[in-house]
C-alpha cells in the first residue's frame, strides 16, 4: 500500500500512525486534522523515531484535506471523544457531521480508497459513510471487534495467569454495552476457556469487557483509551496490506447475514487486499442469538436517531 491517511491527529490518530509506521505498513502516512500544528507536529515526532524503529515510511501532517490525495486507505479517528458518564451514542450528532465532511473530502481527493472507521459510535458512522458513498461494502468497515476481543483476551490472561499469546477471543455485536462476548468461541491454546474458569469468573470477564472503554475513561478522566484501539487498527491494516485473509471481528455492512440487512454491526470478517472480503456466519446457540438480537436492536435504535439528523 502506497499511502494511508489518518483523519484526526488526537491520541488515537497519532498512536495509530505510530504503530503503522513502526511496522512499515505503507510508503506514506498523512495525518489530517483541523489543528494543523497538531497534525504536523505528530507527523514530525513519529518521523524522528524512524532510525530507532527501523522504518522508511514518510509522514506528513496538515489541515488541508487535499493531503488525502491518492490515499489507498482513509482511517477515521476524528470526532469528539466520550467524557465520563457518556455513552458512545451520546456523541453521535456531532460525529455524524464530522463523518459527512470526511466522506465528502474522500470522494473528492481519494475516490478509490477504502475507509476504516474508529470514531464512535462506530457502527453508525460506518453505516453513514456507506450511505453517503454508495460504495461496495467491502470498501467501508469499522474497528471495534478486534479491540473488544483483545480486551477480553487480556482479562482472561490476567485471570488465569496464562500467556496472552495463546488466547483467542471473539466478540460480536455493536460496539457498546450490548456487545456479545462469545465465550463458546474463545480458547486458550485451542482449548475452550470454560475448561479454565468457572461461570462466575467468566461472567465477570464479560462484564468487564463490555465496560472496558468506560473503565479506562473513568481512570484517566481526561482521555478515553487510545493505545489498544490504535494497536487494533494496526492489526487490521496489516491484514489488508499484506493480504493475509485474516478472520477478524469487524464492523461490516450486512446483506442478510445473521438475518440482518441495511445495517452495520460487529461480526467475524475476512480482511485482505480488497478490504472486508467476506462475512463469516457463526452458528449461534439460543442465548447467543438472544444477546446478538439485543445488540442489533440497540444499533437499530441509533439508526432511527441517525435518520433524524
């Protein structure tokens, strides 16, 4: 991949650019922000670490959307963040306006790009961009499930004492309190996690996963999470750039998968050089289906609000 633009040079955007540059995932990274100094400063700061992290990616920053020109991928981290006590949905109205402007600039300067959304509410913003562009769903997707899954895997590692490297976790549904941690599809070195933890411990991990972002926000007070979200984005970008065909939970536009249509929500997907190449349909048991349906209902409520904006 030749060029990636990160829209939003705040903490998530800057960390995302740093993680991608350190892994040499593209030739050029542009940081776009309404604060030109923030974007240019972040780009230069990361660039100066190139000899230490052994990368040749070139970084630039600015406030002019023309900096997006000829980008292969647009990563959207811009928007207002949550404050303590706020839900992801509470920032919808403002962030929809921000998304509309970014989409318009993308259509003008990078009409052949893919778009990866990180800003909240990510399910709604991903859907909004798809509405506005009319693009194939493979080109527009969101980050949520990779972050939620790595949070759950981390909590399992902390609870069991086993290496995080051996834990594979799966989280479906909307990126919010109604997300669906899939313990039946979560393993430690291929062994179902239920072999290691009792129901009380697993329920505690599910609850902590659902509130993972809020927990960090409550501790920091002045900032929501940014390191883990940025790392999750870098993993998704790596899968696309290197055409790995990785199965990763992503916010995807559904076309009758899981009985849903005309909405975006977190499901297992195949990520490769063409973006979101396939939705993987898991067989859900009765409880999992109920939980997923509840998550779908919450996303649909947000979509009803979106229709009024």
